[in-house]
C-alpha cells in the first residue's frame, strides 16, 4: 500500500474553507508532509468561478503538481476545476472523548425524538 506522501508530487498546494484552518495545517505537519503553499478561504466558502479561476492561475503560475483539499471542500468544486488539477482529498474526522460523545448523543436524541 502506498502512503499519501509517496504519491504527492511537489510542489504541493493545500487549500480549504474550514472554521479552523490551523488544524488543517497541523494535520500535514503531524504526517510529515511538507506543504509548499496554503490557500485559506473563509469557512463554508462557496467557491465561485472567479475564485476558482484565480486559484487555477495560482496553481499554474507556481507550477504546482499536487493539490490537497478536504472532502467537504471537494464537494463544492465543479468538474472543470477537478479535471484540471491533480487533486488529493484529506478526510478529516471529528472525535470526542467517550463521556462527551455520550452527552452529545443524548442531546441529539432529545431534539430528534
């Protein structure tokens, strides 16, 4: 099985539109992946054509070979953008300590039932 880093071809650009972009950066550091450029958008960014064309120009001008984004952000990208770059997806999982997870689930059940 290949690991992600062995399939990435530098230079690498990572972008996201999440509430805590620092956590995005920390993930790569913890995995030992050197990101050459970061592009951070506002949380819940609605990537419009202008933003994406600017990002594509930046990718081409910097001669980026690999692009990484989150699963959440990928779902917002149009086919024409995805087809034009070598894009990798970072799956992010939220984990709660066991007791907090129980409290959260009880709260959700109350709302749903």
